[in-house]
């Protein structure tokens, strides 16, 4: 009998908490914030990858020119040859257009690429071939 009385008291007692409407409002607010934040984050990440690829190219240019000054030509310039000059190079790859008087460097970071057709070119957002 005592357990029935305790059960009745628990049922009739005022319980605090959140209503379903309040919880739904909080979920909608969180959803709106996520809908704003994710595209901004992805755009920021793409811009950062593009700038990192371009920075890798700029860091490799002195090594490529040093290779030319050591050999008198660009032919045979490989990743290994560039890293022998500058061990800190990361993702720069000489492209297929390496001739005695010109070269191509390509860097890819994430899904973004950068390229440089040298000597005397400009670092672009398009990988050279």
C-alpha cells in the first residue's frame, strides 16, 4: 500500500524540465548555425589549400634556379634533385614540360593545385602539364 501512495505522489508532483517545443526551438537554432558554418568552413579550407599550393611553388623556385645554375640546363630536374638542393620542399613536382631552357612545377594540396611555367612565369592556380 505504501508503494501505491509513493507512486501517486510522484505522478502528481510538479516535475521541472523542458517542453517539446523548447527542445525543437533549440534544435532549429543549432541547425541554422550549422547550415551557416559548414559552407564557410569549406570555403576557408579550399582557399587555404590553394594558397598552400602556391606557397609550395614559390618555395621551390630558388631550388629550380639553383639546379640550372649548377648544371646549365633544366633537363633531368626531378623531385630528388630539387630536394637535394632544398630538403624542406614538400609537394612540388616538376612537370612533363622540362626542357633544357624551361621547366614546369606543379604542387597539389588537398584538392587544389598550383603551377609555374618558368623561367620568368607567374604562379597560377592551374597545374601546368
